[in-house]
């Protein structure tokens, strides 16, 4: 991960959002985060050692899909957050890290390829299936 970012001219990042395998990738995540950076994760259900975050004074933010409903938060705010993220994507301020060639077309073959990549456990970032028309 650090090598790919360095190749792209990026030494450290302010925020990492990890949705899969966070505990297993914690060392690589900490390596790319700048001091006082942020780790946001939606998969902290298993063993997790937050001690790795302290050397850089990193902040940890966890998310559970239904936490606002379960814990009594403002459920309507989720829609506002998603709308803001959609604006950020459209403006180019938020973009996925894509580590594979974009797969073309929503076909059985591209779905099989995407699934095999996900099952390999070796992908970092998103696998994109581009649908046209």
C-alpha cells in the first residue's frame, strides 16, 4: 500500500477508511497514515489491538450501519451524509483506490472475475465493474 501511494506521489494520507480486513492490515494502515491522522472502519468485530495507533496519535472511528437507529441517534443524518459524499465524489474530492484494471460490463464473466479477486484476500482498494448504457 505505501509503495503504491509513493509511486502516485503521496507519502502519507490523513484518513484511511477500511471496510474489510482492518485488523489484518493494521500495520500497513498505520504506515501510510500521517501523525494525528484518522482510521475509519466498519469491520471491527474481531480482535483488534489499538496500541498500534498510539505511536502516531491516530484517531479511530468505527461505524456500524444501524448504530444511529439502535443507539438513538439522528437517523435522518445518514441521508445527509450520503448526499454530501455523493457531491464529494462528483467533485473529485473523494475517489476510490482501484488496484485492478477496471472490469468492463456487467456480465457473468466479470462478476466471476471480481468475486475471485475478492476471495483472494490480496486486493487493496476497490474492484470496479464499469457499466455503460
